[in-house]
């Protein structure tokens, strides 16, 4: 397997924020008084034939929309056919899959006493429905795979794409992560203590003292190729994922090993994007890693914009790629450090004088975990 470079040549992001137009980078962040965030629904008839829309749940529609936005972005034109982009592979990750259709099927079973059941909701409740529908609409008959690995589902999809592209199995891949929140899933996970009991000001999430985070959802896709072009955002250098570390020291050691494999040290990282979600207990992983490995490195965070969900790291990948391409970090995601001109976000806790100053973003690392169980690092670099 050769260590060929892999480039991010297209982005598509459907989220609770205005992220569908990559010509604008979080210029108008939306604030909510809530403990649950929902995506901004698009005009789906622009992406999906009208006769198909009524049979599709929200996660399928937002997944298709995000994938088509990504391919449009990669084509550099409203007309995808100008580059004839049909992916060599479609690889997706999802933590919980098509919850809305699962809800409908289970409710139908109960209400009809397991008789006279219609198959549509069952067929579309499977986790690989999003990837399958994307392939059908694109007439793509190539490699199609969905990973359901809880909090590292998106990372697993990225690892698959990286491995197979470096083995020469294909030259490009459409890779994404998607999850939705439904009324029933929110109620159940809220009882388990996942979410804050009372609504919070989402842009002031880290200052809230309640237990839990805010629920979220979204669909984000990357178009990966083994060749760079004028549309390239960043280079995807590597992904590392691991389960239930024994201690904070293990997280630190895994980070050092990951950076060493990629020929870097912690001092080479220009920005660390953290999955801080406002839950003080879970956020301790991030604070410990930063204090141990990145005491002088500027940091950013993102879950106050999209909420917490299994594939939220796909939103962070979009954020990192956009930051590298534009060489800016929006004020709304700044946590610590002078990462660009202008005042630092109010959530900053540490002294500015101690934080490293720099003039560009060359290496950006994302550190995320889901409820302390599934941890991951994603490394992106400038071309």
C-alpha cells in the first residue's frame, strides 16, 4: 500500500447552520434557545425527483442533498455532468441510521398487532438506505458501504476510503456521515441523561452548568480524490479511532503515536478542533489533552453549532477543510488563541499571552469522542 496523498476536492454540509453554500463560512451563525437542534430543511425537489420525496424520511433527504451539494462543489459548476462525476465508491457512516422510518415501522407493528404491515418503512429503516439511495440517483453501481460503529462511524468510513484509495482500488470516493434526531429518540436518550433538561443559549453552551449536552443532527460529505485541482480544500493525512481509553495518558500517548506516524509533533499543529459539548464530565477529556499536549496551541470547537450526535465529527471535518482553504477561523468557533484577526470568542478561559501566535493554518487536527467511549483524531493539512 503506497502512501499517496488524498485530497478533499468537494464539501457538502446540511446542518442547523447556514452551511450549504461554501462561499460563505459561518458569517451569520444562528443562535437557538434549545436543548435540541434540527437541520435547516432545504428545497428537496432541487435534489430529488418529486415523486420520490414523499417516500423518504428526513435523514435520507438530507443525506442525498448533502451528497449532491458535495459533488456540485467538486465539479465547480451547477452542472455536475461537466466533470462527469460518478464516484468510484460511496462510503457512509451513521450511528443510529434511519430512526424516523424505524419509529414508523415499530408503531405500525404495535397498532396493527403485527398484521397487514406495509413494507416501505421497514425497507427504508435499514442503516445503508442513505448510501443506497444516493447510488440509485447517481446511477453509481460501484463500491457502496455503510459503517455503523456508533461514535466512530464517520471515521470508519474515512479509514475505508483512505485504505482502498492507497491500495489503488479506486481513485476517488464520496464519503459522508449522517444522523437524525426524532421525538422518540430524544425522549429516550433524554431519560438516560444525554441532554440538558432546560433549553440553553446554544452559542453560550460551554457556560451552562447543567448536566448533558444538546441533541443535534446533520449530514456532511467529502469528495476525496488522489489528485489535487483548483477546487481542493485540504489534504486528508490520516484518521485514528480507539475505544474506551483507560486513562487520559492513553489518549495523550495515542495522539503522539498518530502524529509520529504522520511525521509531525504536537508543536507542528496550528489548530486543534475539539468536540466540546457543554457536558462538564465528558469535556474533561478535551481539557486534559489540551493541557498535556497543546498548552500553547490555538483551539476551536463546534458542537454549539450542530449539537451532539454520533457522526458530528463529519461537521468538524467540513469546518477544518473550510478553515484551511480560507485560512480563517470564524469567531463563533474560537475557543482559545489568536487564530485570526479580531476578538477571541467569549468562551475562552486561558491567557492570550501564553498562546502561540501564527500566520497560517498548515496542520489542523480534530479530536472528538462520543460520551467518553468512541475517540478519534482526524488530521488535515494545507496543500
